[in-house]
C-alpha cells in the first residue's frame, strides 16, 4: 500500500459511483474512504493532486456551496483516479443533480440508465421510471381492472383515447408484468395485482415529474378531443395567505383519498378517467419571494 497516494487504499470497500444518485454524497464517501486509508490524505492534498488552486474546493462542493463544471468534473475524476466509464457516469450524475429543468434532468438520467454497470444494479428502478414515462402504462393497468378477459394488445390499443399502437400496448403489458403489477392466468386473461410502486427519491422525482407533464398535456388536448359532458375542466384564480394555501392542499389531499375510496368500492368499472388537481403560484406579493 502506498500511503503517499491513498487513492488505491483498499482497507475498506471503496465507494462505487454506480451506487449513487447524489454526486455530493459519493464525493463525501470517497474522500472519507481515502482519508481513512492514508494519513497524508486531506482536502489540500487532493486539490494539489487534481489541479485545483483552492485547497478547500472539494469541501465546498460536498457541502453544496459550489457546483461543478465540465472542467472541474474532469479534474475530480483525475484526482480520484476514476476509470473512463466511471468518469463519464460521474459527469452524467453531476449534471443530472445540477440541472434546473425537468427536461435536462431527464436527459442526463437517461444517459445514466444507458450505462451497463448502473443498470445491472438498478434494473428495477429503470422499469419503475419507464412505468411513469408513458401515460398509457397506468391507464392500461386500470383497463385490465374492469376487462379481466379478452384484454388483448389489439383491444387495449383500440380502447385507449388517444389510441396507441399494438406494439406500444404489447410493450406496456410486458412492463406491467415485469413490475408485478399485473398477472396472466392459464387462459391468457389479465388481472391486476395490488402493489404499490416505490422508488428512490431522485428516480421518483424524475418519473413522477414526467408523468404529470404528460397528463397535463392530455388534459389540454381533451378540451378538443372530448365533449364537455365527458370531462370536467374548471379553474379559479384566488388570492390567499400562506396558511390558507396549506389548508387548500390538505383539502385536496383529503379529496384524493375520498376519490380513491370511491374507485375501490366501484366493483363494476367500465371506464378509466384521469383526475388532475393543480395549485400553483401566478404572482408573489412580496419582492424576492
């Protein structure tokens, strides 16, 4: 063991970048690992090794006080002796975490999902992410709930509005089966499995964000697609205090629970509806808020 280096020390398992969804936590764990295994390792030592002028640059990054650029990402990868693919994944992870828009986050998260080493340990996360990536995946699961027999990909594709292709329906059924959300009996009939989808915070944030954006888009399209008696789209603009906003959100949460209870009790369902409820700011009363 070369105590003057510390990077190659293996007294304890070295953190692997593919296990992380937060690059700052990864850097913190990797720094602690190196420090435990080398008495010479410090922020100043690492800065010199990676080529940073400031001795505490890495600490500022792990503490959330500094973001990384393409140049600093490469320097950190060099300082910690990350391999080429590890460096590329680390870069995707950094810019996924630092992204400001949902589209940008999705861009880098999909790059992460394309890395074989990450996918080997997070295959189910990818499946869960994909579940929310298409509006018709949850919809098909609900169609199966009231059409327990004869739910072929062809019938499902024809039944959804807007329609999807048979190939898309086949892929959706395979995804739902992989996640254990549906099952097929010996006669080929599909049934729902009562199972809750759970993911890590970052994956869930990405997946659900995409899902909501798709559903909001469908809601806008439904104004022209469906007659008014088949939909209910209303809105109001109000001025309230912060405490009242909290009460409004609580009432909406209570209503969601009531609607779910009504749906569970409805044994003879014959249609699938999407219920969207949104509350978002249009203006601030105080400058700087």
